[in-house]
């Protein structure tokens, strides 16, 4: 096709690559992946940085997508906005399940808790909004990873085991994430802490992109009395996730 | 087949319908914004026809979301923006003008005239309220003055007055003209002790009694709905803030809540006797269940809180959505010495100064948009502090915990700062939408869906809690600075030069 501008095509390729990873990439990594000279990639990155489409991490010198670009496509969902939009449904989930509710987003390979609703028993509980949880062994994290283009690339190696049941083999995690995608929800069976179970489901926006995960967690005694998962738990979690997704414009059904 | 309760919240910026289950959990929500009409500086209007269309739409949408049919709705309750004033034609059922919204200050001059040398406090003993542009009575008086052709028809009862709950009930039931005690207590026209229209105030404001709705309790069946909800009892009406008090289950004397929306409103249950305020608070009816004794409340009304965030978004364009204010505010560690006092239409409680206008103080070349975002959020907390101080003085008892609700409670930075400046724990209940919940609770009580208020209390659970972390010296310094900023808003509007 005549009239195509090569440097714009290359810039688009760089942006696409950065968009598929949530960790920042260095000039060399980008150059290798695209088969381009480092000087060419560097020049394009500087231009993209100038217009706010990419940002350079001041510490590592690596690049990631810039705020201007994220806003441009409408793909960026502020964590504070997600909480606001999800507030009613998170409350309803806590009330129906009788357990605490958390909403998380992926942040540099970990789960950032953007919202937390107490377990409705009026016991002493502390808000943990803003804390970071491991992704590979939590229900929220598994949901978020399951819908990421390159989940393995974001996780620390080796995978640690905060509890004996945690998945530490990359191959096993890959199978687990495939199962999460198939089912549409994830389970943390005493993998992040002994004695604690959690169930989570994806929150999607109008384009179907997973922008967060919502889940409940509680003790094994309450959630798996008699050895089987409480039957109403998954429907409640998925119902809440679907209601938030609908509010974000995800088509019904 | 599961039975539900529906609630309509006809609010300042939007109308919503929510459907609740027996545990008080939300089943579905639908919402429609309506236009804010600003014909002149200080004037704010709504198109009541648009509002009624939206109300029908949100009811339809809320039912459809979960495939619920009218026969599954045990009752419907109404809650509403208070004081917003409408006159309509009894014959056609059509509005005679745009509704005059509570924020509208066009009656400023009229209110000073009505003070008749005695001033703002002229009717306080009778109605519990100071003379202010906020309330419905002066708005009716203004309309009858501006449209003298309506007066004769109003005297015959062919022109009807109502606040928004009256309008919605009228349309919903096909012609029942009623209000409830909580909404009537915001007109300045109801005697706060007898709960009847006060003939002396009506005479002073020159308002014909024939145009006023009948005053009913807050939880009783007013009539049966027509249209999509045909056959469903319309069984509660509460002003939005009173509904929130009800939804927070503040049923005992001494319990208080603050709702953070467009404005913010702190209400304290004072039991079955009205308490007159010496500190700029309002005496209002909290609720009345059926024909039981009414429960009164002291109210601290703050005009501008959430709407300051909207202004920051829409008029300054520094954020694209309201929740982003928290993201922007977190880019800095403090306000950088900057304070914003949003006296956009004067100051409400505890100052009641219509001559005040907003200020941004402490500007230096150091201040960034992040500092401004902080100052926007902090303004809400400091205004609450002023009201809490007044309430502690009036009631003689210090608040020990603040129950909060409303959209702004999603802002963690604000809730933490609020706890810091009040120096008490701040608690959010499981259902932040207490306004709708309160209307649903009242309607459910009226038809026996819930047996008693104890069963409602059992539904209340803590969803989040923030504890004070600020050092006393910091709190004192910041409060001192805030008060200096408030002083700078006063005496801005000079009445004779307008």
C-alpha cells in the first residue's frame, strides 16, 4: 500500500508491545523483540515520551505506556473510579455471602487492593485498601493473570509459596489459569494463607477487557464446611462481577 | 416468588430506582441524570416533566435488569431532594414552570423582606428554621409574586404546590396530593410542634392554604401506583436526608449520620421532642411511622461538598471523573497551605451567610493541581467539623463516632481525613445507598414486609472504618487556617450594589 509511513508503523508496534506487558520494557528488549536497531527504537520512544504516550521509569530507565495514551483509548480505569462504580455491588456481595470482599487490579505483577468491605459481623477489622497481594496464589490474582496476554512475564521467579498449597511450578500455574478462563472464576484453596479460602471473578469493561477482579475470602470452616465449597458462593461472586461489568458497559449475557 | 421493595430516589442531579431484598441488599439499580438549568447567576431549575419521564424510565430499567414484575414488588417508597419547589395545574397535571431547586438563591431579597425587621429568626420558634433562600415557603411566595395570574387559581386549589415527593406521588397515583412530615418540615410553613400548616406563617408569606398538600406520616400507604407498577402500594415518603437517617437505622436518641452527596447533611436523632438550636442548626422532623409520635432531628446542612468535586471536574477540567480527585490528591502529601471554601451560594450551617462567596486562599507559586485537589476534599471534612462542633454544643453530648454514607464515602483519602479532623472513628455501613434504603425500609414497614424497626437494625453492618491518625497540633493548626479562610468569604456580596 502506498503512502504508509514506516516510523508510524514502528511506533505502533512499540506501543502494542508495551500494551501487552504490564511490566516496563527496556530499549534493548524492545529492539530485540521488533528486530530494529536500538538507536531507531530509542528515537521513536523519545518522541512518544514527548507526546505523553509512553513514560520512562525514573529508576530502571524502562518504558511503559503513558497516561495520555491510556486516557485516549478509554482503556484506563482509575482504581478509585473502579471502587466508586463497584461500591454498591461489593456491599451486596458482602451482605449475601457473609464474608469480606476485596476488589483488586494488577499492579506490576501483584494485586493492588482498591476496595475492601468488611465481613458483616461487626467484628474488629482493618481496611487494607492500598496493600499489595501476590498474584499467583490469590483468587483475585489468578483472575487478573488469566486474562493477561503474558501472565508469566509479569511474575517473579521463582514463584514463592506463602502457604504449602501454593502453586510454584510455572507449568501448573499455566494450566490453572487456563482452567480459570474456562470456568470464569478462580479459587484460592489455602494457597495464600493456611485455613483461608477465596473465590473471585473478572470485572470487564465495555470492550470486554478485564479491568479488575472481585472476590470474597473467609475461613475454611465457614466456606468449605463438610469438605465442599459453599454452593452459593460462586454464583454470588459472579453475580456481583457481572453487575459491576454491566455498569461499566460490558454487554449483558 | 420472592417479594421485593422498590425505592425511588428523586435527587438533585439524577433520579434512581433501587430494588431491595429482605436482607436490605440491593438487587438492581437504574439511574438517569436530568438537566440542571441555570437561567441567571444564582438561579437553579429543573424540568419537572423531564424528571417524571426519568422516574418512569428508571423504574422500568430497575425491574427489567432482574426480570422482576410489578406483582413481586410489595411496596414502593419515595425519597427526594428536599425543598425544591413546583407548582402544577390540577386540571392538566402539568407543571406551570420549572421547579426551583433548593440551591437557588433568587429569594434572597424576599427573605430579607420577610424578616420584617426581626430578621432570619422570625419564624424559627414555629417552624424550626431560619429564613433562608434554601426553603420552599419563600420560593412559593416568589412564584406567586412573579406570576400574579396564578394567585386566584391557587386560592381555589386549582394550582397545586408540592416538593418533589408530592409531584412523584401525584403522578404515580394519578392525583393524590400529599406530602410527608419530613418534607413539610422543610417548607417553613409547617408548625414544628403541631405538624400542621401554620396559618400565621402562611399569612405572613401570603400563601393560600388551598394549594398545599395534605401532611401525612413518612411510612404509610398514600395510594396505589398506576402505570408499570400498577397495584403496588406507594407506602413511604421521606426527604433524602431523613431517609438516610432511617436507612442508617439511627432510631435511638443521640444517634447521628452524615450523608455525603452534592451537599452534605449531618442529622442527629433528638427523640420525640424538637430541640431548638443556638448554633445555626435546623430543627426538623426525622420521621413519623404511621400515626406514632414523630421523631425529631437536629440538622447541619452543608450546601457544597460533592458539587465542589463536580465543579473541579467540569469547570476546571483537572480531572475527567469525580473519583479521580483522590488519585490527583494523592500525588501530593498535603494541601501545601491552600484552602478552598466553596461558599458558591453563601454558607449554610453553622454560618447561614448568604453574603459569603467562595475563596481559594494561600495560593503561592508552589501550589499544584494536586494541592488544589487536596483542598477540595479537605473542604468537605472541615465543613463537617464545623457542624459537628455546633451539634456538640446544642446537644451537650460529644459525638463519639460518625456514621457516614453517600457516594463520597468511596473516597478513602477523604474518609481518613474526616476521621483525622473530627478525631473520632468514621464508619461506613454495608449499604452506602442509605437514602434509597431508608425509603425502602419505611415502605416495607408500612406494608408489613419488615415487622419492626428492630428487624431493620439487624440488617445494619459495618463495611469500613477509619480511625484518627492526625496529631492534635496539626489538626489545631489546620482548623485555625480553615477558619481564617472562612472569614475571607464573608461580606463579599454587598446587597445594595447588586
